């Protein structure tokens, strides 16, 4: 092996390329495994249908600790309250002040 950095690089680049290739193959393999386990839109639609059917059956039975109409009313009131809180918080923030220190920075350290 001749002396010098250039000849050294001629012999060393192949292991680095091989290591990089191995890493990329492992990474794509892991990504493929994750993609296989991911739910499709058909799976989600099917679960949504099952949940809706279960909700209908509970309505038909009428044997719950809380009457179903009261439960549905509580849920809709809760949604209304959350929307009201969101709007009130949004209206409260009207101005944001950025205070700079003596160095012309905004106080971050």
C-alpha cells in the first residue's frame, strides 16, 4: 500500500459504502414493517360502523345506569361548553409583547 492520504482513501471507501448500504437496508426494512401494521381506511370505517351499531343496540336495550337521552344530552352540553371555552380563550389573547434586553435580543438566554 503506497503512502499518502489519497491512496488511503482509495482502500477505505468501500467499507464505508457497505456500512451505509447496510444501514439503509435496515431502515427501509423497519419502515416496511411499520407500514404493514398500519390500519387502512377500510379498517377504520369498519370499526366506526361497529361502534355505531353498538351505540344503536344500547339505545334499543335501554338498560343503562343513566337514561340514554340524559347521557346524550350531557355529551352535547359538554361539547358546547368546550366550544365556548375555546372561543373565550381565543378572544382573550389580543396582544403579544416581545421585550428585548439591552443587547437587542428578545430575552432568550
